[in-house]
């Protein structure tokens, strides 16, 4: 469905404004789809993102500062997300030998197992793949990269 139909508006100042509205609308649509895919696993998108960052660092622990620099949603409260993941036993705290004031975190075996399960059971591209070809996806990635300059 076209963005005009989705938001029930034909009035845009220009194609650039329409593109931005379309991008924001599509971001929200994608978030809702991803949220629905993760719901059965009792994990949020931000928690999933943090776990994937930590799996990439594994077996090395890392500081929260590193996670903050790599998280997709820059507005996320990473400290709060880490606390929730610690409560769920998906992370563990590790001692920082160099800096006693800093806290290192490490993905736990339970966290690794959850990501392995998600890797096998969840196809995050399933709501995109029916609508665009791989060539179009590549073109979209190039346009989005260009958009951000």
C-alpha cells in the first residue's frame, strides 16, 4: 500500500518530505513486526540488540560504554536494559581489572542459548522478502546509506 493510502493524505510539500514521512512510517511498521516476532521469547528489540552486540564480543567482556556506542536505538537507556538482562540471567557482570569503577558485562550461556534459538526459529526478513527482491533490497540499502550521507 502506498504511503498516501496508509496515512490517508495526498498533501506533501515535495517528494523529499514525502520520503521522510514514508521512512518514519516504515520504521514504525518494521518495529511493530520485529516486536511481534520477539514477543514469544519475552525479549524486547533493545534487549535483543544488546545480546547480539555482546555475542559479537564473546568471550571477551565489555563495558556498557561499548554497547551504547553500537546499539541501534541511540535513545535507549542501556543501563536499564542491562539490568533487565541481568535479572533474566541473560548477562553476567564481570570484574574490570583495569578500572574498578567500570562494570564489564558478558553474555551468559543462557543468553547465548536464547540467541541460538532465535537464529534457528525467527526469520526477521519474512515480512520484507515477499515484497522486494534481493536486488531491490541491495538498492534500498544503498539509498538509505546515501540518505544518511
